């Protein structure tokens, strides 16, 4: 056990103990002392749970984070496309709504580690959706003109 881990464990234990004292003070009606103990508790717990500095030998965790971010970005893009495919919708999406959502998804994907081929697949899905919407709008316009 390193000295850092020991210090963190001691700070965590101190934070739990001061939280108990803060609760006791609040329970007995001494709100000012309870607030002071609560402030000390927050200080202990903040120092106990502070983020460790990255070490140079931990490149594998960076790869895992990158893979997780990649999977999350692809999932969000898929959910965005599926939300516009009339699943559970009563009104089909308009081209303006599709363009707005595609812009938001593209700006999100710009900062995520997504490959160009996956970006092209997502763009193709938006194009298919946009073409289907245009066909539906064209069919509705044709039906309206036939009624007149």
C-alpha cells in the first residue's frame, strides 16, 4: 500500500466520522456547529477522492477510454437516426428537423474518436432518411393535387 493510498483511506475515514458528527449536531439543534462539521466533511472527502495524476505507463487505460468514447458516440448517432425513422412518431420528420439533428450529431462526432468510414455510414443513414421524407412529401403533394 502506497503512502498516497493510505492517506486517501485516512481522509475518507475522517470524512465519514465528521459526517456522523455533523448529523448529530444537526439532530440536536446546533445548526451552526453542524454546518461547520459538514464543511470539514466536504473538505476531507474532496481530498480523499481527488483525481490521481496520470502516469506515463498507463496508456492502456487511455485506449479503453477512447474505445468507450467511440462506442458511446456511435450509439448516440444510431439513436438519433432511429428517433427520426417514425418509430413511435405520429408525424414524420421534416427535412429541416433532419438537417438540424444531423448538424448536432456531426458537431458531436467531430470531437469524438470516430473513423471516417463510420461517419460516412451515419451520413448515408441521414441521406436515406432525408430521401424517404422527400418521397413521402411528394406522395402527399400528389394526393392533394389529385383531390383538387
